[in-house]
């Protein structure tokens, strides 16, 4: 059986990239066809990405040493989008290629191109030389292909996915019936509390609507990655007497997250996160049949068509007005709900994601 060395972040901590890799390494379809060896590159603090530290330097030395010791037929690497991380990955790719290992890179975001552009001329020559050795590269959407700056010949689009039965169609239908006559609508923000993910914008927009008399609640779920901005959130909630209306519930997983999604009415992710690719939280929202409000960044424009509102800018007024339209128009909410669920089933199921990657592995081994 052919061996695949998977190099990338796996939980904990939980974020879109680590969840995507976790789905891959736990897939029966992949494990039935290949032997998997995982080299975990996850950091404890995602906010420190791209910043040099002694601890990260030694962690990277250990990662490179582990890779040096391994023999594999394919190295599948979740390529970094920071300069220091990319230079490390270029070394890893070059090292693995010298051992006659096929190379598959997977970009889980939208900042690799900017990072390549920021390299010195010498570093760009290195990147071009090394990336030209990559057998196949993967991106999450058509808009992200240019991130490789033409340095990889074979670039494939494979969308993220979650299990179709995570929320089955019957559960979706039951939830729609239960929400039919709701008076107070629940808005869900499901992402890490990083300022550029837009959690403060979400809270401020909801507060403005509450002051106008709208019956809504905002539930924020995810890990806190910016304590200062989290304290600002708590202050805003307190000053506006919204403690019972805007709630932070921490990290949610499993059945708790599933229940949260099914009980919600609208998903809100006003992100301007510079490395945003294709948020798994939006896929989870679509699986639950939620109308989605998010921003035109990464390849989110491929996710939101007739199932919500795609904002050009992440601002409080634009988020507020998109929310207002969905709150006031029940028929629009219902239409967006069914369109979200249909879009999930057509494009974002886990079996399509896994099959796509397996096909890449099979192809490069021919």
C-alpha cells in the first residue's frame, strides 16, 4: 500500500484548515487506499502566524527532522501563507523531492500570492525553482488559482466539504417547521474571535437593530484569540444592556454545534481576514439551511449566490442593512434557507472533497 505523509495542522486548536486536514486523515476512503503518516504543524496561537519566535524555530526544526526520517510515496503539504512558513515549506518540499517523493500542495486560504509577491528577487527564484517541482497543487476555488503565480503547472480546484449526514435533510426540514412562527430570530456567528473575522462588527450591527426594536439575538461561538478585543465586546454588550441578547458561548463542537446551527435563523460572518479562503463554518451553515451574510473575500463569492447576501465591504451599516432585509422578509429567509441547503448538497459534501483529493493522489502516482 502506498504511503502518504500528511504535513499540516491538525486539531487542536480548531480552525478551518485543521478541520479540513482532520477530515482527510480520518477518511475511510483514504485509509482504505493508503497508509497515512501525519506530521502536525499546528501552532497553539494562530495570531502569532508569520512572527518569528525561538519556540517556533525549534518546532520547525523538529518538523523538518521528522520529515527527513520518513519515507513516503507522496508528501501532501498544507502550504503556509506566511513568509517564514513558506520558506520552511519550500525547504520541506525540496527535501522530499530529493527523496523521490511526489509532492501535492494544498492551499487553504488566499494569501500565498501576496506572500510570494513580498519575497526578495532571490527568494522568488527559490520559490519558482522549488514550486516547479510540485506534481499537483490544490486550491479551494477558481478565484484562488492565481495564488501560485504560475509557478505550479497543475493546479486543481477542490472545494471544502463536511459529511452530508452531519445534518440530514429530514433534520433540516424539521428545523424549518419549528422556526416557522418564531418571533425572536437567532443570528449565529461561528468562528474564532479574531478581530478581522468581524465579530465586533456583527455585535455593533445587531445592537443598532435592537435599538430600532427588532426582536433578534446574536450568539457568538468560537475560541477567543484577541483578549483585548474580546474585552471590548463585553464592554459594548454591558454599555448597551444586551447581556441577555448577545451571548458568547465559547467553543462548540459535535451535537452542541449541530443544535446551535439548527436553532439559528441567520449565519453572519462579516470577515475581512486577509488569508480567508473558504470558511467551513459557512458550509456548516448551508448544511443547516441558514441564509448566509458574509464578505467578498477569498472564494466566499462562490458560496453565496441565491442563499444570502455577499457584502463588498465588512462595515456595520452594510451588515445592518443585510440583516434588516432578512429579518423583515420571511419569504426571502425561507427561499435562502432552501437554496443554502441545495447548494451544500450540490457542491460542499465531504465525499466530493475526499474523492477529489484521492483522485489527485492516484493521478500523481501514475
